[in-house]
C-alpha cells in the first residue's frame, strides 16, 4: 500500500521553473538571439552585395557595352549609305574627297562593323521574339541594301561621269537602296538601341533600388545585433560581477565593423552605379546617337546634290536631323544656319537636342567644358559650310558645291564629338573599375565576419554556462 503524506493532501502541485527563468536559460536565449541577429546581418549584407555586383555587371560588363555597340550599328549603316552617295556624287574626279578606293574601303569597314553590331544586338535580344524578329529584319534588309548598292556602284563605274548627279539608271538603283536604308533599316536599328537601353535602364533601377533597400536592411540588422550583444554583455557583467567579457566584446566589434563597412560599401556601390549610368553610359549613348545622326547629315548633303528631284526633301530631312542634334527655333534651314551661327551656348532649349542634353548636365567633369566648347564651335563651322554649299548649288556652281560638301568641316566636327564621347567613356570605365574595386573580397568578408562574431559570442558565454553544471 502506498503511504500518502497528510501534509500534501489538497496542496497545489509544485511549480516548475521554466528554463528561461533560470540564469543559464536567459544566457542561452540571449545568445541564440544574438547569433540569429548576426546571421540576419550576414544575410542582408550578402544579398545587398549580390545586387550591387549584378547591377555593376549589367551596366559595366554585359548589357551596357552591348547597347553602345547597337548604337554603333546606326552609325555604321548610315555611313555605308553616305559613302555610296559620296562615291556616286564625285564620279571620276579623284581630286574631290579622299578618292574612290578610300571611300570603298571605308564602306567595307562600316559593313563589317554593322555585321558585328547586329550579332551583338542578337545576343542582347535573348529570347525576346520581337527583338529577335527586328534583328532578323535588319540582317535581311542589310543584305538587300548591299546588293542594290553594289549594282549602283558597278554601273556608275562603267559609265563614268564628272562630279555631280550620275546617270538616271544609276540614280534609280541608288534611290531604291537609300530608301531601304533611310525608311527601313535605320529606324529598325534605332529601335534596337532604344529597346536595348530599356533593358539596361530597368536593370539599373531594379538593382539600385535593391542596393538602397539592402543598405537600410544591413543598418537595421546590424543595429539589432549590436543591441542584443550589448544587452548580453551588460547582463553577464552584472550577473557575474565581472567588468567585461572580452570574447563577447570582440564579437560586438566584429558585428559593428561588418555593419559599418557594409553600409559604406553599399553606399559607394550605389554611387558607382549612378555615376556609371548617368555620368558615363547615358552620355556615351546620347553622344553616339548624335554622331550617328550627324553622319546622316553629311550623307544628306551628298544626296541633296546627287538627286536634284528630291533636293527639297533631303533639305527638310537635314533640318529635322540638325535640330535633333542641336535645337534652335527655326522655320527653315537658312534661319537655322543663322541661329546656330549666333548661338553662344547650348542647353537653353530644355534638352530638345542631344548637345542641349549634354550642356544641361552642367559640364562639370574635368575637361568636359573645353571639349564641349570646341564641339559647339566645330558644329557651327559645319553648318556654315552647309549654307555655303547650298548657295553654290542654287547658284549653278555644282562642282563648287561638291567641293564644299567634301570639305574638312564635318570631319573636324565628328572628331570633336568623338573626343567628348571618349571623356564620358573614360568616366564610365572609371566608375565601373571603382565599383569592382570596392567589391573586391566581399564574397568572403560577410561570411567570415559573421562566423567570427558567432564563434566569439559562444566562446564568451561558454564559461558562464559551465559554472551551472
């Protein structure tokens, strides 16, 4: 028979103390929370660094350079047609321009450049069916253009003529070629550039937002880890009457160091992404478009002289393109020439032209203002020479008009534009290098720091827990 203590009859059952109400339980709880906070800090840092690396890779190493290459496609195509027009215009007069063979060599060079740019555009299009269809259409159209241009050049060489319009048969074939280029190929090439730039813009905005959010997450999780570690340090110091727990202090310093370094690195990466995109990529792309359109201006001069029946059309097209390069209010080309000649600076027309956009950016980069001033001066010279060429043409001096069109002013303007573009390209490369350099080693830093902080925390609390065994 079981004996029952009368004193226990009717008494409540003994209350068991939960583990967290004991000193070891509290230490284990706070230690676990501290380790969890450190792990969260590591995760937030690693994810944000990954986004920064992805954004920099897209802008600086993959899609960004490919977009610039697709912008070069427009330039290469327009220059191909410009060279054909110039060859047909100069005829058998080798003294005008660089010479027939030199222009044929440049035509072949641009054709090869266009082929490479189309292939890069195909890579950038990926699996997008619309962009892939556009790339195929450009390739097909380029093949048709080359066949028409070759027929026009061969027939012109066989017939021979002085500077000025070629035979009607040659002109009919060239009209088919240039219409194909201007109305079909160039718009498609421009759309490819816009679509590719959209890819870069979306990637940039997405990754920059992720980096900014990640920086806040790193700061928040780091602050949480520091608070928990400091609370644990205070608890141990008061409960065990010790001044300081050295391993736990080291863990706190490691977590704090990771937090501060992570926030600083992410801020630098955000700055590098912004500088590469706004100060480099955007300007390189805009100036590349300006160069491509400027190149078609030079071709329109040749076409204006080459095909008198379409002279008015080519003149209006020339004016529209000129205003897309540098905008000034003008109802006709004569007024545009006068307004550009009187212009003191660009950028006052709310960025309606590519050069206006460049000026509106502030021209604060080293060497940028001097390069822009030289570019503006060369552009004014080019437009002044265009006015001289058109006056000579309407005055009946066709050979003098051809000489003016073949003059050095366009080449000087184009070289100045290349120089300014190079400044932005160097700034783009500098920003990308700076971003890559900042990220060097950050594949290892977050896990190593988090592991060190967690181990130091456990080392710090282990002796205190051992006192209760």
